[in-house]
């Protein structure tokens, strides 16, 4: 391709030089007619034939709309801000992919930033997104008791919560209480009676709900919830390893462990290995989120799967409903158990 051709469109005009008036002059119509034809929300005001002519001419002349001018006219930037705790988390990455894909389908761009799990940084980063004039926010940080969503509501800033439970604000989340219940019920069905919980950080709504499901399954089967078998931890493998080492070194150690995410479950499996405890013969382990790694481990990990990409897509749909004044009802998606080798043996009791 010659340099001249690269710098000029098929019409011979310099790239980016075609304007609405250029198209209007080419067709012999008023510029307002072209403007309406190019805007989907206004195109119904002109005939289909005229719109088709305008679109064909715009394409032939290499017309590219000016997003800055459009945003000044409509006061909308067609961008949404997505705030997540950490970029390296595979679970959050799946949600982001779903949100980004859905935003693109609807003609929006998703701008993402991360708190890096730093306490108190959510508000600062969200305000930074608002300064960039995003049309609305998706908050995927799951800390309970955070007053910032209430503040956004008072300021009438459109937002939704993702992977976070709320009675007061629109949210998209998995049914984590049910997920915790399914995991624990599965372990009970294998004959386990001393079941430990690696509970994660207590301040997160997701982990708190998984613990509630754990306790419900125990209660339904007349099993006592032993506080000595419940340990808080980080959501990283090291957190699972540290908590697992303490639990499994007990003389009355558990025969099964439910960890509230797959990373901590992997840490528990490593602790069992170091203590000479065999999986699944001597110990059953169940994780949560069904990460890509779960089925590829030397001992494939039983886990609870959530439709993570669907959650991201649903969050964008819910936010756009708020942006257009439609009813915005919270969305709760069902989990399912993926049983693998790590829980495949019946419990062994002394």
C-alpha cells in the first residue's frame, strides 16, 4: 500500500477529514438529516431509504464519528467504570471478560481499575473513574459495611454491585449461601462428620454467605458446628496452607475441609502433603469457583462453579437498565457442584 493511499481514504480525502457536512453536500441533503441518520436513537425520524443512503455514503467517504463531540452533545461518554479488588485474580478476570464483552456488544467501553486489596482505596479510585466522565460504575469489591454505595445513591450516580450482596442496592452475584451448602452437603454425603472450614476474610460478603451455607448443611444433618474447625484466612494459597497446617496437625483433625476458594484449597492440599496425609484416602478437600487449575491438579479438586462471565455480562445489563431509567432488579445466579477426585473416597472414621 502506498503512503498516499494509507493517509487517504477510498474517496481520496485525508483520513478523518470527512464531516457530516461533507456527506450532506455529497447527497444534497441538510446536515441535520445526516446527523439523525447516523444516530440510532434519531434514525426513526427519517425514511429507511434515506438512512441507507447516508450510511453507504458515510462508509464510502471514510467517515468516523467524533466521540468528544458526541459526548458533549449527549452528555454521555458510552463508557462504564469497573472497580475490582485485584487484576491477577482468575475469578475476577472471568467476570471482567464477561463485562467487557457485553459492553462492547452494546457499544460501550469498559474502563477497569484495581484497589489491589488496599483498605479505603475504593472511593478514591471510583471518584477517579467519575472524573473521567464514565456514565456509571460497576463495583466488584465485596467488603461488607462499606458506606460508599450509599453515598453514590444519594448523589444519584448510576452504579451496580458485582460479586457482592446487598439488600439496598442493585447487585449481580452468585448464590454463595447455596454454594457453601452444596459443598458441605456433598462432604456429608460422603460420610464426613468432622468437616473444617477455611473461611477466608470475614469482612467479605461472599465468604460470609459461603459460611452460612456451610452451617446450614451441618444443622440440617444434626452436626455440630465446631468453632475450632473454622479458621479465617487470606484468599491466597499461603493462607490455605497456614490454616490447613494448624487444622491438620490437631490430634482430632478433620476428615474433610471446605475452603471458600480454590486457591486456599490448593494450600490445604499442600499442607496435607507435607504432613503425610493422603488425598482423597485420608482427607477430602472441596474448593470454590472452579478455576481452570482445579481439574488439572495431580489430584483434581472438587469445586463449586459459578457462571462468572455471565455475572459480568449481567452487571453491564443491569447498569444500562439504570442508565436508561428502567427497573433494575438484582440478579442472583445459581452455582453447581463439580465433583472430582479430591472428594471421591468415603470418609474413614477412627
